[in-house]
């Protein structure tokens, strides 16, 4: 029975990884929360099995995620999302070092255009709302202030 359960957990991992990449933490969570209750040692064995074939590689996952999201999200937001997915800080830092970053000002300008914000026409309330929106997106206060021309006044 134990062997059967272990084989089933390995096959479940392989099936999950057919559709998309997972971090090690995400894969463990999927096995833990599924219909079948796998014991911790079976989950460990199944994850080690797929890691042995490099089907689960948190460093690769972090690099791909950073590469994909660097044109949409701030560095701080990407870091936070990767930490929540269980990627270690050192792997996240390495991923950012390996990829070319997009300047914050360019990303902020993209958001301003998308939201049809024009700094020269904005009232104080609208400016505050946009500042708060960009801050929630993880951009630094100085970069936001420069983009909104708050420090010119």
C-alpha cells in the first residue's frame, strides 16, 4: 500500500507539471491539499523524484518569472510574489542579477498611460490617488514623485 501511494504521488506530480511549472512549495501544497491524503514522507519522496529530473527547479522558475514580469511589475512586487511562492531570497536575487531590468520610471510611465493620467491636468485628489496606486504596485516614492511631478511644485 505504501509503495502504491508513493507511485501515485509521483504520477500526480508529473501530471501537475505537464500543464505548468510549479515551485517546490507550490507542488508540496498541491499534494497536501488534494483529495488523497499523502503522508509527509511520501510527499518528500515524490518531490525529490521530480527534482532529480529537474522538473522542479526554483532557480529556473524565478528566472522565468522575473523575465516575464519585469515589463509589467515593479521589482518589489515580483520579489514579494516569488517569496509567497516559496522561492528563497538568494534565488530571487540571482534571478534579478541574470536578467536585464527595466527602469522604474519606464514602468510608471506605462501605468500612467494605461490609466490615462496626465500630470499637467491632474488635480490634487487625482494625483494622490495615482500616487497611492503606484505605491501599492511597489514603486519607490522618489520615482513616483518624479513621474507625477510632485516635487516640481
